[in-house]
C-alpha cells in the first residue's frame, strides 16, 4: 500500500462521518421548522382575551391555544402573556393588542395596534423573515436578537428599541432606516419623522419580566388584575390602520403574493386625512317679508334680552350667595378661634391654680414634717433627762434625800414645760394649716366663680357677635338685592337699546344678504374646484408613490430571489462535490482492497511453489543416498517414487 492509498483510506471514513453529520443537521433543521410553524399562547398572567378572524366578540383564552392567521389578542390591565410565533417568542405587556397576520415556517408577520411587545428573534435563515407593523411604520428584523416595540396610542408615536441585533423600519412611501444594536428611536408620523428622546432609557418592570422569562426564571403573577369582564379594545387612532408591508425589501414571505392589493389597502386611509377639507361657506338667510322678518327679529331680541336678564339675575344671586357663604365661613372661623382662645386661657388658668395648690401642699407637708421631727426630738430629750436622775440618786446616803429629790424634780418640770410648749406650737401649726386650707378653698371657689363669669361674658360677646354678623348679612343681602334690581333695570334698558339697534341693523342685513349669498356661492364653487384639483394631485402623487414602492419592492424581491437561487445552486454544487469526493474515496478503497487481495494471492502461490521446490529437493536428496541390499523397502505413497526404509 503506497502513501496515497494510506491517505485515501484514512480520509474516507472522515468524509463519510462529515456527510452523516450534515444529513443529520439538515433533518434536524427540517424537523425544527416543522415543529416551530404556527403560533400559540405559551404563558399568561392575568386576563387574556382572544377574537378569531372575522368575529367581533372577545373570549377568554387558555395557554397552549393554537392561534391562526387573522386572530387577535388583547392583554388586559395588570396582565401579561407570552406567545410562540414560529421560531420566535413574543412577550406582551398590559393593554396590548396584537393581530397574527402570518406565522409560518419561513414568515412571521404581526400587527401591533397599541401596547408594548418584547421580541426574541431566535434564527433567520436565508428566505426567512420577521415583520411587525404599527400605525406609524413597519419593522423588520435583519439578524437574530432582542427587540422591543412600543406604540403610544395617546401620543401617536412608535418607539423601536434594538437591545441586540439589527433591524430596519419602513415608512408609508418606501422610506427606510436602519436601527442598529443599542439604538432607541421614536417616530411620530408615517414618513419616519423622528422625535427627540433621552439618550438612555430606564429599565422598567416589563423589561425585568421579559428578561426573567427569557432566562427561564420564575415570575410572580401581577397582583393588580383588571376588573373589566368584557374587554373590547378598539384601534386608538381613527383613520390610521397599522402599516403591514406585504413584501418589504428583501422579502420572500408567504404573504407577499398580491402586493398591489395590500399596498392599496394600507395606504387608502391617509388619502382621506391628506385631502384638504372644503371651507364652510357663509350662509345668510334672506327674509321672506318685511313684517315677518321684523316680528322674528323682535322676538329674537326679546328672547335674548330675557335670557340676558335671567343670566344677570342668576349671576347676581350666585355672587350674593357666594359672598354670604364667604362671610359665614369667616364668622365661623372667628368664632372657632375665639372659642379656642377662651379654652386655652381656661386651661392655662387651671394649670396655674393646680401648680399653686401643689406647691402649697408641698410647702405645708415639709413644714409639718419639720415640726413633727422637732417635737419627737423634744420628747426623746425629756425622757432621757427624766430617767437617769433617780438611777443616780439611789446609791446616795439617806441623809441627802431632800436635796436629791429637789434636784430630780427640777429637770422633770423643765421637760414638762418644753413638752407643753411643743404641743402648743403643734396646735398652732395645725390651726394655721386649717386656716390655709380654708383660704385655699375660698381662692379656688373664687377662681371658679371668676371663670364662670368670664364664660358668661364670652357667651354674651359671642351672641352679640353672632347678632352683628346676622345683621351684617341681612344688610348685605338687602344691598345685593337692591344692586340686583338696579342691574336688572340696567339690563332691561340695554335689552331695549339692543332691540332698537337690531331693528336698525336689520334693514342693512336685508340689503346685503343677497349679495353675500352670491359671493358665498361663488366662493364655494371656487373652493370646491380647488379641493377637487388638490385631491386629484394628491391621488396622482399617492399613485406614483405606490408605483415606485411597488417597483422597488419587486426589484428587491427579484434580487432576493436571485440571491436565494444562487445560494441554492451553491449548496447543490457543494453537495455534488461532496458526493463526488465520497464516490472517489469509495473507489480508492475498493481498488486498494483488490490490490491487497491480488498481492496476498501472489504471495500464497509463491509460498506454495517454494514449499513444493523444497519437498522436491528433499526427495532428490533422499534418492541420492546409497541403499543397502538387505534394506527393506516400504511402499511409497501415491505420487511419490519408491524409497528404502532407513
């Protein structure tokens, strides 16, 4: 086996393994495309409503429900949902309405009327696409990534955020703009008019929820569920249908068969909005007769005067009521403040008297304790001095008894006298305490009487103030009534003057009415002509724009189809080349196997020939040996000559 054969024999299994892996990948991709076709509701938190194609009623929908073309979804307030559309995943926020336009193996087309959508585009093979239409624009993903589309129905804007990937937005007349990774653009009109917005956006709760769903983390059901039982979402902007480009540049989608019809359907609504409206013509009624016109004008003037008088009277009454209410509120506020002030003064006086009584009680208690202590000290001293005198006089002689008795009686009398003085002082203190308590009680009663007198005076003052307030209100009401009567008289005079002026203007209006009518008719005819011309020009512009857009779309479709064909041809050529290489490898392996078999056969024949030569040589050697005469012989086997037995 040469080096080429060894290399071919080692590479062929590798090519076979590569071919098997390629076939397995193709089968897996086909299986994945088959399993990912269609749309279904994967997850729902809260209330999600579903309206099939052609129906106006909304029904509740459960997860794993298959969605078809034309179905609509409404995510109620406080709810969220996740939809699997083909190989892509859509996450919908509260108050969001989405229509499934197409969800096939190669095409995913959606329509977002209002709300917020976060899209995870998983894969985009050649010929596949993901498109989402809004009332302002159409968005198409160019690369797999993470995108977010927000439609503000109140502001009439659409925000496109590319978190990862690459996308293109298309306007109504074929305008296109590329949105790259990290960009966030806001558009207001259908001509891709940008709106200034901050450079960075704060991550909201919906972004965090979408991230958790994308990572497979658990999400908590939102607590604020909408209480509406029958959600009936309506398109927020009248005359602005969502832009669904049937086949945008670079598209070969299933829904792009009739581009002309769809383009006309999507751009029909701006025609009415763009067409200028006819100016309202001035209409002047011509009087049928002088007497009838005068009666009508007089009746109208009288009605206007009566209405003006009634309005003036109502305004005067309302003003008087408002003033009376304001005065009553001010008086009530003053009364409340006065009551609060009196209550505060009474509370302060009570606190002051309580503090005085507490201080007096403390002072009397301290004085009483001091006197009790002094009295106890005196008593203990008297007892101490009276007891030792007899004990000391006992050992003395009987002759000294009279002196000892006199000496012992004198200290006892002093102690009794001091004790009597202490008791008198204690009685005086107790009498003084009783007198102080009586004086304090009289002061307290006097304070109570004084407080009652102050309360009575305050009540009298409040009553007097109330009477003054009522008198002022009555006086003000009488003044307001007089002013209202004066105003009513003035209004009547003005009404009479206005009737006279109206009668004077009536003749001039009757003279100019016919002329103004003719002028109005001429103006209306000119305006109608101008409007018709403007509508024709606008229709021609729109038709030309549609033709240009259709031509661009068809050209782009042809280029995409050519690229797809070239890619398919390249894939077929690559497959043929791989098959040719595999066939050559198989031929090389077969030839190498045949060569090995031939070599083994030649080697076997050569070995057999060598063995035969060896045996023949051995036989010849045996024949060359000398055999004795008496040596027995044995019969030779068949095919060999006779030989003697050695």
